[in-house]
């Protein structure tokens, strides 16, 4: 085979064979197909698309480019959750210990934040000492002992995806449905899980801005995950406003601890419970979704999720004093309230703008090698639909310096809209797809 | 500017500004835009196209990536000819001295053969000692003295085109109208010429197989050349069968010498005369095309083109004994006749297949760094429309070895078709475009 022939075929809109796709991906992985041919091929894929068969072959080839983690010696149906990325989207920290406490093992491999969306690993690393880089043996042992481990993708999981993603990022070929699906699912399949719950975000703070695009992504992910042998369910959820009341790594850990202690904002609690219920439902063959909902609610209320999270933090080297006393989590030097510019009802808190503002504060990454500051971010004092008086603190900005706080001020002004009347309430969960439909 | 934004804009079908195009081309030239971004951009251009404005900006940027040869100190309208490439397409060797002998200076920069089409430089180098790598000073001095010089593109002419072409070759982005036009014209504009005659080939041995595609290419080249300030005319000519009776470098030189001595095959003579007449017409303001036709015919018959060619060969270091006695040109070890498989009329001699067979013999290049054998090739004993008896020699194969001749035998069988009746005659010149329309 020759790369140029495979590029030409895709350029001309032909359907590639699994062999051709496998050959290109192997070439990406071992370096035998040079970057300039991979990027021309990626652009042809972006513009010509791929069939479901092609995307499945791409997923399979990316899995085969690295190790497939073997969790078959562990009992139970292994379930993970994947979110397509949002702002204040911190459910993983609640879900993983909660579902594990319900008896369903959760081998969770997460990513770092890039762009305006946060990443689970960055949040966990706000806890001093927390190690996200476990070896696969440590990972398996912890899963056996605690039913749950929270780690980053190891370098030997789907290495072809890393090569291709790095190229996509600099060649304007990120936003392609088949490429996105194969990238997400190859890493999940390689984890060795049996079932997967997807949280597909839609709105200003999401990768997909329109419900139509998000639904297409959810549909494609569900059908591909099923072809890859995973039991799968997906929620389509709103990401026009941040989830919960905090954005920024330590602030989000604190909020998750609130939830695990029985408090926390209603939207974060509701979404964490529903995603957990789907995971338990998939993880306990024969259970009903309603019974799973009851089980996760009771388990959360019992404090078992908190205890399990504390045990995970301890096992992964984190400072449990920060769990027992969230005041010990990192604090930013400057905490300045952003006052409501007028009185009325909060109509909009634009998640996309707030996410980009958080990156500017240092909470996220503009480039993959940027360092993240765990302490900075935003603490929302009110959310969409709340009444507020002019001048009342609407957002507390946690920043490294007054200059940093100044820098994001205009973005906050742009992100906030206050109206005379309360906006019509918007559903958080727009739809459910896959096994649970 | 960022390459990823320019790639994205073209991916989305937007029209790029001259600044954006200039920035990408400069990046190709100085290496600041990496190959993988250039190739993604080229694929986006291939699939989305370019407007005439964009293509003109691309041409201009590629010219500006290198030197623009200054021929303004030389008197006269400087005219060159460019062919899009064919099999047995050897007119340059006749045209350059013929037009120069008519008093119009011909600063001819040519390429090497690649793929199944031949290249003027390879043909000239069949003459022992012939130097195609003159310095620009030598080039100018020879033009002043002899009115004509035949050289290769120097490395400082349109270097960005070299970078982009090398990428296009391995990323299936060669066959794009705007990219082809900019590549051809940037090199011609950089030569410092005033006028250009284009020979756009159509047929099995040409880059464009259909008349519609070839006409689109000719139209685009003519309008872009005019925008670049060149006086331009173009012929659309048939390339289903080889031009003339020889394919292969030394064999083609011999045939051109026949033409310059007043003999040679009718098709080669006719096309050489018409292209020369167009060049003289563009090169002599105020002349008519008919008067130019008379002038080139009389000049060829006078032997002046032959004398001028001999002087050029001598000046460029070639062995003039090969010009005075073509028997001195390189000979292949094996000369084996391919007999007519049946009696009748030659209906087809497929130029594409014969061109590829000639590459297999060693007359051309499968890869840019292949070495060419000047002696090998094909000598056609009959051409399309001729009557032939079964077993009569139809093609004499000039090969390095019997094994080489054996290797091309099945291709010759495939290339030849003999019918009971003479095929309807096909015109050689299909149309004329541009200034001469």
C-alpha cells in the first residue's frame, strides 16, 4: 500500500477499506507515514467524511496501535463515563466514588483540560500529592481494592490517537465527527471497560454549540460504541451556563466535596445522580433504571461516596486533610467580587466566555504544555434564574493578582446578562440515547 | 497570522486574501510553516478550489519567493513556449532555434521528464556534453549572442513551487487547476519573459485526458498569464498518439534534426511551425499571424533553424559531431522490431501506455532522482491511419537488454490496435485560445 493512494481515494470521496485505514493508523503510530501525508489525509477525511464502517475501522485501528488494558480478572461489569467537555463540568469526581460505592467498578481514565473546558486530572491535582499517573498494575490493584481509580491515559493507550490529535490541532481538522468519535472511543475501548455512559454537552460552553450537532455526535458515539462491543447510554445535556457554581480546579473539588457531603448546587447533584444511575444500571445486569436511581440517591445520602473518595485520595497519594477540611485546598491571593451591573434576574452566564476567562486566569491551558494554577477561577454567587440586586456580588473572582482580575473583567461583563423578568427555566438533561432509550 | 486559521478558512470554502496566500507561500519558502500544515492546506485547496484572484495571488507569491530574472537589457519581445507534457513531445528543440532565427529572442527554461511524459532537458542531455545548467549571466550573454538558450530552472526561480510541488506529489494534490496554473506560470513569469505560447495537451498521453478538462486548464492558464502581464496564446492539441515517430531522448533529438533539415514527420513539423508562428506573432508587434506562418516556414526551409541549433549546442558545450551526424548519438544495445499483430490499418498507438513503457526502458523517471538512459525508447515505423501488413515491423524497441525489451512487450501489445478500415483522421490542433483567438 502507498499513503498517496489512500489519500487520493479519500480525496475522491471513496470508502476506504479497514485494511487501508489500519495501514494509515499503523503508519501514524510507528512513524512510517510522515506527518505531511497524515495531515493531507485528515483534511480529506474532514471534507469527505467517513461511513460508520470506516469510523469503526479507524477506532479499532487506533485501539490496536497500543495496549488494550485487560481487566477481565476483576469481577463485575466495568463502567466508565465520558463527557465531551464543558465548563464547571466536575461530575467525574462525584460519580466515580459514588458508582463504586454502589458496587460497580469504575476504571476511569481521564484527560487534561485544553481550550476553555476543564479536565478531571487537573481538578484532582488541585489536591496536593494526588498521583494521576499510576502504573497499570497499581491501577488494577486499586480497582480490586476500592472499586475505583482515577488516572490519566497512559502513553501506551492508543498512541496513534496522540499523533493524529496533535496534527489535527494545528491543521484545522479537529471538528470532524468520525475523527472525534474514533478519538474518544479508541481510548475508552482500550481501557478494558464493558460499558460506557456518555455526557454529550450542547451550548456555548460545549464543543457542539447546536443541539443538532450535539445530537449527531451522540448518535454517532452510541452506535460506534455498540459496534465496539460496549454497552452504552448517553445523555444530551445543556452547557449554556457553567455546571454548578464553581469554575477552577480547587474550587470545583470543594464543590464536589459539598455534593458528597449531601449539599452542593441542584444542577450538579441532579446530573451526577442521573449519570451515576445510568452507570449502575449498565453495570448491574437485571437492574432497572428506577432502582438504580434509588440506589445512587441513597448511597450518596449515606456518605459512602464521600468515604470512598477519601479512600481513593489517600490511596493515590493525595493530602486527605484537604478532603476533611476543604479550607486547606489552595487559595488564590486575590478574591474580588464582580458586582451585578443592574438589578433583576440572571438571564445568562455564558459558559464559553467564563471558560475562556478561567483559562486567562490560569485555571486551564491555551497550549498543551501550559501549567495550570489550582487556586484560580470563579465562584458564582447566583446562577441563571436567580434574582439579584444591583451591586450585589454575582461572581467572586479568584486570581493570582489584581492585574489578572482586571484582565478578565471585560469578559465577565460580556458573559453576564441581567433581565427584568426571570427567564423561562431550561431543562438540564435534553435527551437520553442508547441502551436507556 | 497563523497557518491553522488560513487552513480553516480554505477548509470552510472561504476566499483567502492575497496577504494570507503570500504568508503561506513565504512560510513554505523559508520553512516557517511546517510541511504538515502546508499539505493540509493543499488538500483544502484541492477540494475547495481557488478563485482567479486567489490563483493570481498564489502565482505572484511563488514568483516573489525567488529571483525574477531581469532580461530588460536585451532588445526585443522575449517569448517562451510551455507544453503541459506529452509523449514524443519534442517541439521545443525545433521551436527555440527556429523562432530565434526569425529574430525573436527565446529564453527557454525547461523541466525534466517525470512520470510518462518526457522533458526537454533530458532530450538535450542526450547530446554528449550539453550543459543545461548555465548561470544567469551565461544565459543572458548567450541570449544576446544567439537569440536563444535552453536551460533548466535555476534553484532560485520560484523555490516555493519546488517545496509545494514535492508535497503535492506525495499527498494526492497534484491535479488541481489553481495549483497547476500557479506552478506553471510562476516559473514562466520569474523567467523575465514578455510573451508565452502554451501547448495544452489532451488525450491518453496527456495530463488532461478529456477535452473539457484540458480546455478548462487552457482557459485558466491564458487568463492568469494575462493577469500576470504576459502576452499569451494557447493551442489545445491532441495527445492520444505520440507526437512524431520517436519516443526516447536520443531518438527524439535525431527526429528534431530531421525536421530542422527539412524532413521529419508531418505532425511534428506542423505543430512546430504553428507554435513557432504564434511565438513570432507575439514577438513581433504589428505582424500578422499569416505573415508569421510564412516567415517560420521559409526560415525552417532555409536551414537557419538547424544552423542556430548547431550554434546553441556548441555554445552550451554539446558535441556538435552528433548534430552533424546523428548516427553519433547514443545507441541502445538491443534494437528489436515489434511486428504488427495483424494486417490492416493502425487505429491506435496509445501515447499513455507507450510513455509508461518508455519509462520502464529507462527513457524517463518513475521517481525524481532516477537516472535516464539517453539511448533507449521507441521508433515508430508507422503511425495512426497507416496501412500495415501482418508481421511488418510496427515499432522498433531500443533497449538496454533483451530482458528489458521483453518486459515492455505486453505493454506494446496493449498500446497497439489495428483495424480493418482506416480510422477517421483526427485533427492535431483542436483549438486556439488567448491573444490569437
